[in-house]
């Protein structure tokens, strides 16, 4: 039996959630059964990660929506060399379906990584109109599947729910990192001074502005909090201005993009995920693996992962005052934080191992395209 030739196609390769999932999938599948490569419309740090892991990666360098020459390059990359194209994110899926048709790729699957919260009817119309060109739509959480099926008007059999996986060992609490960073930041080692953490992209979708509003509200009423922010994005300048001049900003630390996420999580006592919409919330899962309680928005994706009252607390999205009140409530209850953190880690270890995510994709690939290799 020859290996099934799989190509992942993604919009870009910056170190965000979908890109990191592609990285883990590409490097962990059974190389004796699958010949895997990755292609991206635009590059990013994950391209270097993939290359270091021995995964062939092609960055097309698309410069605009009418960069037809790169479409021709993608068609050439696929033609006669790929049995199954796995697309990730909307723009890669749009380009990928055209290229797969032109290159006569036998099979295609697509992963939906978010429960889209913006007005994007054309995305669901495309999914409906081109459903025949896609063997299966993979969703990273049950909420994502329900939302996509409802908006696209597609039957349940077209979908497969495969949650993202977490390497729980890689995100185990690091006591030495906690000691080192809290000392560096001038914070005590115990539970007396609670440190909040935000880890993720700095954009409207992730609700960083909602968190800053909550911090400002608490400072105005005389209950300032300590916050560390790790990430980058279009609202970076907003964060930097808040830290420098905002009410409560003097107790905030902006780290920019960090590679040692586990160290930051280990130094913190709570993770705040104020997203306006999500798909799976990888940052929340990593924090749970680190033993942190999570305060998150009550939105699809997050409510699948964070069990309200058991592994964290959920609040109404985009409500800075409600978020502030929840921060005060959990900051004052060290016993609840510890219990939620322990329950969260147990949930990640039990229900979201990376091995399960990889195995589920392998089964799906063979179910869809196994006829090409005799399974």
C-alpha cells in the first residue's frame, strides 16, 4: 500500500491557532501511511517550524486577490502529486477549490476554525454552492459545526467534528518559570497578588479592548489589577497606549509576541479570554493544561471548552463591566481558582490529547480517499 499524499493549504503561517494546528498535524501523522506537505498563500514563523520538523513547505507569496500567477503555481504544485487537499481558513479554501479542480485533485476536505461572528454571508453561500467539491467539512468544536450547518444550510452528514488537541505535558505548570518571571516583574510568589494573563492576537475578534475596559473600570473604582499581555496584532498600538497612559495601565505589562507561552501562563493566576467569537480557543486550552482557571466570553467554541463554574467562569461577550466583576470575584477566591485549574487540566488530558486529534484526521483521510491507496 502506497502512502496517501496529503497537502495542507492555509492562508498564512503566522503563529496563530489554525496555523499551529496545521503544524502539529503535519509533523505528527504516521509518515509510513501519509506523505504530507504544507502550502500557504503567505508565509510566517510556522513555515520555519515545519521546515525544521522535516515537513516540505511551499510559501506561494500571494500579493493580492488577483495574483493569478500564484494560482498557476499552486495548480502545478498539486497536479499529479496530491491525492487529498486539506484547506484551512476561508481564503485558502476559496483558492484551493479552484486549484484542486484545475489540477484534478481527487479529494478535498476543509476545516472551519472559527464560529464566524461577523456578517459574512458569502462564505456560507460559497460552502453551500460548492459543497459537491468538498468531501467533508471538519469543525473544531460542536458549536462551530452547528453554526456553520445552520448558516450554510448543509446536512449533518457533510460534517465531522474534530476538536483541536493539546500537548498537556508541554504546558504543565512550571514552578521555576513562575518564580523567575514573578521576581522579574516585582510580584510575590504566592496567591496574595493575583496576576491576570491575556495570550493571543490583539484584534477586535479576540476582545482585547473589552479586557482593557474592564481593567480601567476596576482602577477607577479603586480595585486595580495586575495584568500581563502576550501577543501581537492590529490593536498593538492601543495596548501600548493603554499601558503607558490608561487608567490602570501602570499595573499592566505588555510583552509582545512570546514563544515561551507556558512560562507566562505559569507565572499567572488566571487567564482571561474576552473573545467576541471563537472556534476552539487554543489559548484557553493551553491555560487549562497549565492548571489555570479561565474567565471567558460565553460564545460558541469557548462554551464547549470552558465548563462554567467547573473549569472557569463565562460572562456575556463584550461586557466590560461584567468581566470586571467576574475578575474581582475569582481573584478573591484562591481555593476556587485552584479547584477550577485542576479540573481544567484533567479535562484537557482526558478529552483533548493531541494524539486523538491526529488519529481522527488519519481516519478521516482514509475514509475519504483510502480507495486511492487500498487503505
